[in-house]
């Protein structure tokens, strides 16, 4: 990490970046109001820091050991960009500063009619962003894999519906990219790329998705520690894309008996991650609970824990849903959930600092 002098010129910053590149590394330039800090991307062990310290415009050089330095509060504090809250803008929606943002929609896009009906209803009750899976991660090859699995034409059709539903009802849209090969196509249609829990460790997918320059909704793997989750987020940041929304969605339950939830929602992760990074943290209570009767309470708890956004699966007739019907709530239930969450947020926001 190279801290530039307050009076360092643009040319001096460029000179340092050039020196870093000459040594075979990439550089992340973080420009604060008064100071510029340059992060080195790669295995820094072979770098002679004393040499860099002597370059014109350099104030000091620090070795930061954390594996997620580019997204760390520490790095941003050094460049003083940490002074203002960081938020991610998607159209006129902002995640990370104001009121909670609600992402809602079906687990999976099933038909034009299903998607448009759900989109209209979630918008009506206060959702900001529309979700809908087209390439579904499934445990069994014999289950419905999402409309995208049928072929490129079918994927394009479903992506077009998603884009159009978002346009019609005034919501940005998000869908999952399950593999590198889907990234180019999906990025043409959606506003946010989702990387699912199962793919948190796929660094090639992370790099490819990040390179599109669109916000990434990044889910924690159900077996990953917070440190691993943040370390893999760094692969996205290393591409120069810091529009990363970190999503807690539950980790594997412990013990042998019944857990009564699909996964264990780790709500401590929300404030803990917020201490480490400036990135917004959101919660998906649907995949954590795996049952609709818990969504209201878990959503309220997530907002109380400080989540900036929630993602909730919704269907007008959950028993009809091809995937995850047991955890989908109705638009009416979403309305109550949003109303309660907004009240909790209003109550707690002024008390937080
Ligand atoms: C999803 O959001 O559609 C999904 C499959 O979630 P996860 O990756 O958390 O299981
Ligand atoms: Mn689902």
C-alpha cells in the first residue's frame, strides 16, 4: 500500500503505478479528498518497498497483511474516502445509505405471465429491485434447472422478459450467473449480476463477472468463514469493480438432529462484516429459512442487525412455484414484511452512531 503525499501530482501517481506494473503487478488507485493511496494487487513478498518509498510524490509505504485490503475500511481510511458513506447506485436506487432496499421476485422465472404478474405485485408493495433465476443451481440434475438450461434461445427469451418486466414496472433487475460462459450474455440484459453461494469460490467466474463493470450481488458460501467471504470478494475488487453487495444467506446447520431451518442465518456476520469493509451488506432470509412462516421475523431481525437490503422470494401462489415454493411468500406478506422492516429501520437508524 503506497500512500502519496497530499501535494502529489497526477504524473507522480502515474509514475508509481508504472513502477508497480513494471514489477508484474496490478495497481488499485484510491483517490480520496486529500490523499491518494495505491494498492498493489498480487503477491507483494518479492517487492522491495524501500525502492518504492523513494519514488517522487510517495509519503510512505505500508505492508497490509489482510487478504481483503482493497475492500477494507483500513485502506479507505488511509485515502480518506471512508469519510463519506459508500453506496452503490443502480439507476435511482442507492444501496448502503438511506432506507433499506428490497429485492423481490420469484426464485425462478417460469413464464412471461408468471414473471410480469409477480413483478407488478412486488412493485406495488414497495420492492425496489426485481429478481428472477434463469440459470438455477440445483442439487439434482433431474430438477428444473431454470429456463436458461434449455438453450441460448430460451435463455435470451427469459432474459428479455426479465429486462422488460423491470422496465415496465420501474425496477432494476438481477439474476444469477452460474458459470463464466453465461456472463457475456446475462450482462447484456441485467443491471446486477448475482454470484450464488455455491460459486463463491469460483475465482474465474468472479473475475469475469467483475470485468463487466456492473454491480455484483455476491453471496456467501454456506460453508465459508467471513474471512474467506471477504477474501473472495477481493477478486471482484481487484478487477477495479467495487460495486459489490455482500449477501449473507445462511451457513450449514450444526448437529445431527433436525435444525428446522434450511440454513443457519448468521446475523452476527452483518455488523461484523461492516466493521471490516465499507461495502454494503444484505441478507437473504428466504434461502436461509427455507420456509415461508419464518420470513417475516428473520427479515425484521436482519434489518435490526443493520442489513442495507433484503432479498425475498415471492410468488402469488407459492404451491405452484417450480422451485423453492416452500419458502416463497405472497405479495401481501411481502407488504407486511416491508412495512415492519421500514419501521424498525426508522427507529434504529438515528440510534446507531
Ligand atoms: C438464489 O438466490 O436464487 C439462490 C440460488 O441462492 P443461493 O445461491 O444463496 O443458494
Ligand atoms: Mn430460490
